[in-house]
């Protein structure tokens, strides 16, 4: 009898799919058709062989007993999570018939896609369904929840440049992490920062919360949320009035200095101190050090844009490096999101030629208002198709979203890997593959490497990739356009301009051989200006015409027209929060505390929050509250509290700690609503308002009040409090290594 010959393990190049700036290069070990190990690729110059705590256990996700592996149809009430298995043909036929019936009765605009960055790939990510829904004639869904505001402000100043290459941070001498908790959410930048510090660099963290990064910095400035623009303008006041500017750089490579000089006279350090909550002498010191210790560099976080005036705040911060000539030096300047050099062919991604003139555009951040008819629509949304996102936990005004999803006249389809809070309300649920089952190309918004992800194993059960899902739907709808016939391999050759100068020396053979390749970019791109702006210079007074509703073409998904808003000041200014004592004193009397969401270690958005190991390591939900705010409310550490405003309520145990500022409470984001015995999550209280530019979600512009929960908490709430105590004992501050959205 001949024995079975076992195949030797194989190692497959992969890439992390998550919404994170690091976009790690991975290696997946496969034995007998099963993935047995996921680890970092030690050859990758930026991610250097390490993965975060979430993705290092990625196979827990792939092989979870709770994975969705077959199409299902709802058999219980909406929200009950009761489903029965059906065939793919039955699922596709049902969906196609519903598409046709909805379009026939109400018009195709009654159909709305709903997606975000549950996957960040060029094939399976944010835009994978655009061509299909544009062809269908559905409502165009504007997805500007994140980075649109920051990007608009950055491009107004510098144009679409990668800016400071993160690989060069090792050469910096003065590093400012502004709203960026790198240790928790940009961890692969940290070794470059540490190398710089060994060579004498100073690390400054500007953040309302004493995060892990702030604790390990040389200097932490606990700024009041939403006042970053005022601080930057105050720094410029000091730099200009004390003659600390690089006048040669200003003369030759910038425009609008005289106007900027006049503007910053309104922001003396003493006035800025009152606004920001920082000491005037600290503002002066920060300005002097940033100007004189070269090369100085700023790494901004996405958190900065989540305020009413987030765009103008980033505009002001962006002006700092040019004002003092930091761009002259290797390791100097500014890092926003170095995604701009990636030669992505957006026409291939969006297929905008399918969009019919006049097709309406709705912003997904206001999904709750849309589904509950608070936003008057003709026709109303009658069919919702959700993929790559979990809006019940991740979008604003949670109670409105739940009420909308519960509508009997709304038909909802959800493509997912697990039965999330959103999937529980679906009429049809479709099983989606994980990254080790997909082919994809990954760009990055945190480094300048293009990365290939090969499918390491066959899809489990009947799960399909997003690309395959929309191919099947197109076939069922009898869409015969060529773009719906392309295989994944063909799409990889279509979505990038392989002939672009930055792709010199990079082809698919190179990516297959090593899994990644660095774009051909300059390490010191702006030593002599050469900014991709209308003037070719850094624009203190921007030449871009921007209004409050303006969205960059890269974020428009192919639509061209939009309803103009209020003109944006082309010169940096400071705009206070909409929900604040300054702007709305009556509201602030009722709800005196600012609320900030935070990304915890073990979850990314709502991914991994349902997995036992990740949930145990993270611990239960919590609300961080300063002792001076807890004392008058009779709140002690570990007590269950309710957080509320006019939009809703959520409950969590209190963490009484001075790691946050007085007047600010912080709650980690990502917990699933149905897994929280106390009910609700942070987005029950979050506002659906927008920032000053880019139509971005003003997540951090929310006021709340906090009080003790009922004297007789439910049994589930008692268990939650007990779990919180067990999981966070002796490590409370360490557990909250958060990416703050201040």
C-alpha cells in the first residue's frame, strides 16, 4: 500500500487589507490547503516583519466558527439575526428581481449602495461596487467619512505630493506627532522615530489624551479638542514676529506670506493659550524649537479633521514647514497621507461614464437621516446594499440607523464575513471572503510601497470575493459591458497605470517575486519648491477654489456636479466647534462634556470585536473621565455610567483617570452593539454634521452629559462591569492606547 505523500508547506506573499496607514506586507504559510501561519514579511523596508496584535492572529478570523460561509435569507423579525441557508442562485435571483422591481416602481435612485473601508484593496475595497451601481443607475453614495477633509486642506497648501517620505523620519531632529497615536495606529513608523531619537531627535505629541505615544514622547501637549488650528496660528505668530522664518524659502517657494503675516497677528500666544488650554510659554517654546531645530517634521493624524474647523486646522499646520524651510532637509517637512503618487486609474475604478446626468448624490455619514426620511427624498430609499462596512456601529446617530433598517418597506442586502449588528437587519446575507482567500493590489495612505496580495487558500464554504460578487450580480442583471467580464488578474493590470514614472522598474513579475515594491519618488521632494499647486509653490493663500461642500475628484466616485456650499477662506483661520460653549452656550449648559471616540489596540473599526481572543485582550467598553469631572457627578472608578445627549444614550463602566483633559470624556470605538450588555455604543451620541471642508464626518464635535446609570443595573450590566474590572485591573492606561479622534 502506497502511503500518502504530504506536500511541503508553501509561503505566499500577502498584504494586510485593513483601513490602516501601515498596509503591512505579510507571509502566509499554507499546509495541505490550509493556512497555518500569518506573519510579517521581514524583507519589507517599512513594516519590517512585524504585524499588529490584530492581524498577527488573523487566522482566528479566517477559521472562526462564526464565519458566514453560505448565502442566507431572513426568517425572523428584522434585527433578530434569524436566517436560513439558501443557494447562491436563489440569493442572486431574489436580489436581481428586487433591483428590477424597485427601479420599475420608484426609479433606480431608490437603490442605495453602502460601503466603506472594511477592505482597502484596489480590487475588493471601497470602490469595488461603483461600476455596477453606476451602471444600475442607483443613487451615488458619497463616502467621505474620513481623510477627505485633511486631504482637501493639504492639497490647498501643497497639492497632491507625497510630502515627507516616512522612511526618512530616521533623519529628523524634531518630530511632532499631531493628533497621531503612532504606537497604536501607525506602529511601523515608530522604529524610524526611535532611530531618530537615538540620534538626538526630540519627540513632541500634541493630543488631548495621554495616549501610549504621548506617554513615551519627550513632551506631551494636552490640547483642548478642536483647537489645533489656533495653536498652529499662534506658533506662526511667534515665528514671524521673532524673525524665526526662512525668508529665502518664503521668497522663492511660497505665495501669500504678507496675507498670512497679517492674519496671525490675531493669534498672540496669550490669546491662543485661552483657546487651547495650553500655557502661553509652551506655545512659544514649541514655535521656537520647531523653527530652529532642523530638520523638523510634522506627522498629522486623521483625528485632526474630525472637528467643525478640522480643515482650516490642517491648513494652518500645513503652513508651518514651509514657513521655516523644513522642506529643504532630508527628514523635514510634513507627512499627511502619501497616497497621492500611486497611479490609480480612477476611471477604471469608478466607470463614471455609466453615471446618468443629474443622478443624485447622498452622503453616507447621514445614513440614519436618509433611512428615517428626515432627509426628504424623491424617491425614498427602498433598497440598501451594504458591503465592506458595518454602519450600525460605525456611523452617526445609531438609533436612527436602527429605526431605518427596521422599516418593513426597506429591502436590505449585506455582504459580510460575520453576522454583524447591521447584517442582523438584512433580508439577504451573502458570504464574503477574507484576505487570504483574495487576489488584490494594495496602495497605502501611510507609506509609498505598492503591495501584492495573493490568494493563499481557496475560499471557505461558498464565500466569494467582492469582485466575484459583482461579476455574478452583473451577469444576473444581464450587464454585458466588458468591465464586468474582467477577471481579478485582468483587473490588477487595469487599475494601475503601470507606465507611470513612479512605477519605473515595477511590474507584476517583481511584485510576485517579492510581494512589494517602492514607488520611485524623491526623498527630498521640495527642497526647491516644485509643489504640484497652481502656482508651483506652497500656497499660504490657496489658489484652489473650495467651498464647504467641495469634494476632491479622487473622492467623488465619478460624479462631477455637487451643490455648492459656503466659500472657504483661502487663508488659514481658526473655526471653533459647533457644539461648544463658544458656539452654542445653551447646548453646553445641558451637555457640558466633549466626547471623543478612540480606536483601541485590538479592534480596527468594528473588525475583530466579535472574536473571543481580541475581545478578552481589549477588555470591555469604558468611559474615561477626569477626576474633576467625576467627583461632582459622584462617579467612582468602575461604576456603570450613562452617556447621553439629544441623539441617544450608551452605557459603560467609568475609568476615572487624569489621562484625559478636564471637560473631555473618551470612549473606545468598535464594540458591537449586540455584544454590549449595557446597550448602545458611542455612535448613539455622535453628530452627523460635517467639517468645514471635504464633507467629512465631524465625529469629534459632540457634547454629552454623564451620570450614574440606574441604581439597580440589569444583570447584564453588572456582568459587563465585572468583566471590565477583571480585564483592566492593573493595566487600565495600557489598555487605552487609542487613536484619538479629537
